[in-house]
C-alpha cells in the first residue's frame, strides 16, 4: 500500500534581506510543468525589475519524484537552483515549486554566501507553509447498467473516490478516480456487481 504524501496547502511568500540584497521566496503547489510555467510567468510579471528569479520544483512522491528541475537564472552555476532543490528534498514534500526572487543590493555575496542565501530563503518559506496530504489516484473507466449507478456512487463516497465524469447512453459509462490504496477493493466491488471496468494505462 502506497503512502500518501504532503504537498503545500497554498501559495506563500516570505522576504529576507542579506547585505542589502532582497530575497523574496515563494512556494506554490504544482502538479505539472504547465503550472510551474504559469507561476514563473506570474513572478516575472510581479517583479519585472528583479535581477534573478531562481527556482526549483519536484513533482510526485518525495524521494522518488516523477520530475524535478532547477534554474540558477544567471547566478553562478550551482549557487541558487540546487540549494533550493536540496531544501525541498529535505522537507519531504511533493508537488512543490519554490521561486526565489533577488533584487541585488550592490554587495557581492560570493558563491558560499549565495548558496546560504538561497537555501535560507527556501527554508524560510517551506518551514511556514501549511501541508495537505495528497493521495495518488488511479483512473478507472466503468461501464454498467442504470441500476448500478447508485451503488457505485455510494462506494465512491465511502472510499474517498471521485466520480470524475458520467455519461448516459445505452449503458452508463463513468470515469472514477480511485485512491491507490483502494484499487483492489474497487476491483472487487466491480466484479461482485458484474461491472465492466478498465484501468487507464
């Protein structure tokens, strides 16, 4: 049984100042690369005069993320994106994007100072953001008679499954999002009610 994992509960922003440079850290929940792009575009719109907007994200389960990436946005290689990603990975949080917006204050921090500054900014926002638990869901297509719809709805309510869509034709067809730890139980339900079902691959 796969354990669910925490994701950020909401968007949050925190600001720190180090040697006259402003570091504005933002955290946001993301489920795919398009959402990452949208948040980054918003950061650039909000802060068009910032010297750097560095970021890192990981999507999926902490420790075995489906996707992760980082960007130094003009800072010396390895001094911004990587420290941000390291902090994300230590927080045991999935589906998370952290952006750090820097306004240069005129005093150079050096490579070690930059690493500490970006890691510290990421830490400040990640330690304060709330967490919600995200349960991985499996999509199942179900075909059934009209009399079977109500038992299916009832099963979904009891087992935290989502009825994503339902169509009425000669038969009723539904798309159900089933928590991963309930997949076997859902298969048993379909078989006992003689429903046709197919897991999306």
